[in-house]
C-alpha cells in the first residue's frame, strides 16, 4: 500500500517537474541541422514534441505523413539521453498548440544573424500572445550553420550531393519521389 502511494507521489512529482518543449517547423525535409538542435534540446528538456506545421496553402515536397515517417525513423538514431521525443503536427497558432500540449517552451534553431531578425519577431509575437511560454533559441554545430531545408531541396533538384546534410533515408526518399533523370 505504502509502496503504491510512494509510486503515485513520485509519478505526480515527475509530471509536475517535467519540462516539455515544442520544436515546431516545416521539416520539409528534416535536415541534420534539425537533428543537431533536437539532440541539444534533449539536454535541457524531458520531452520534446517535434511538431510539423500543416500549411494548407504551401506546396510541399513531402506530405505531412511522409515527413512524420522520416522524422520518426531518424529520431531513433540520435542521442536523446533520458528525453522523450515524439512527432506530431499542428495547424493554426503555435502558442495555442503549445498550450494545449502543456509545453513550457518553444525551441528554435538560430544559424546566423540573418535568422535572428525573423526569429526574434516570431518569439516576441508569441510572447505577446502567450506570456507563459518561453522561446529558447539554440545554435546548431557550425557544420550545419548553412544547412536549410530550402537549400537542400534546391541542391537536390539541381543534381548536387546531399551527403552530410540530411539523413540517408531522407536522400533516398527524395530520390524515390523524383522521376529518373
Ligand atoms: O521551419 P519553419 O518554416 O521556419 O517554421 C516556422 C513555424 C512553423 C515555426 C512558424 O511558421 C509558425 O509558428 N507557424 C504557426 C502559425 C503561427 O503561430 N504564427 C504566428 C507566429 S508569430
């Protein structure tokens, strides 16, 4: 009986103390830079929800389902420590979604000063909309400071090598989706 009570108290304490973050983005496709940020985020948070924005007006390379599948697969391969990482998707305002998920923070990667202006605007707007949720900026390894999903797609479409920029499974899925040249 006592053991059960202690277990219930520990469980409640863990839930109460648990730090949960949302890592939102388009992830079209996930890059090694994204994975680097998730690994770093795992050192700070107990749980990270990698959340794909459903953007009805955009013409993506990969569908939401394909992006989900690739993320789930590559997340198994990274160093997560004791952190739980799961994949989800969302529509509408990020802060509404973050509140619904009972998240404490939003994680965003900043590669260069050029990212900062846009990210600062978003972080401040999100703070105005929902002051209880903090934005945490993280810097990826220098190796990935120039890697973006947009450039990855451009390089791929023009026949360039993607080695080291995206996980192998992503490159394979990109090739599978493209008619043979
Ligand atoms: O990977 P991306 O495309 O840079 O991610 C941008 C994202 C998904 C973080 C941003 O577009 C977003 O949060 N969209 C949800 C809509 C929203 O909340 N807009 C107000 C933010 S200031």
